[in-house]
């Protein structure tokens, strides 16, 4: 399946699909990076991204930074990933006072 990048109706963001993280070519990596620079948000709708997929994406945007200063927000297997949860359909950071569940 070929990489698909499709505009949204929103002022920012594009939908991304057809991505094969195991075989991500340099050309597709460049397309993702440029889409992020141009549109500000990449939306991976209806995709389950595991730790390795998140790490592959993160490497496209530069070197790994320091882990989140709050240990409870770090992923247990990959501390450089911050864990987010959701409040209904509204995505929020796990340390948001409106959120009662930390994953």
C-alpha cells in the first residue's frame, strides 16, 4: 500500500494512511516530514501505533529528548515516550486536572 497524505477540512493537519513502518522509504519519510512542516499536524486515523512505530516516527523529527519530568507520564518500556490518555473524545495530557485516569 502506498503512503497517502490527505488534507482535512480543518485549518491545520493532514490524514496519513498506507504507511508501512517496517519498510518506510527515505522518500516517504521526507513526505511525512514535509507534510508536518506544511500542515502542523499528522493524523493517523484508524491506525494502531505500537512503541516501535512511535519511535520510527520520532526519529523522523530529530534526536530523542529527555524523558518527561514526571515519571508517571513516561511509558514503562520506553521512558522517552510520554503517555497520554483521553477525556471522552477530547485528547488531553495525562497530567491534565480534568483527567482522572493515567495510563
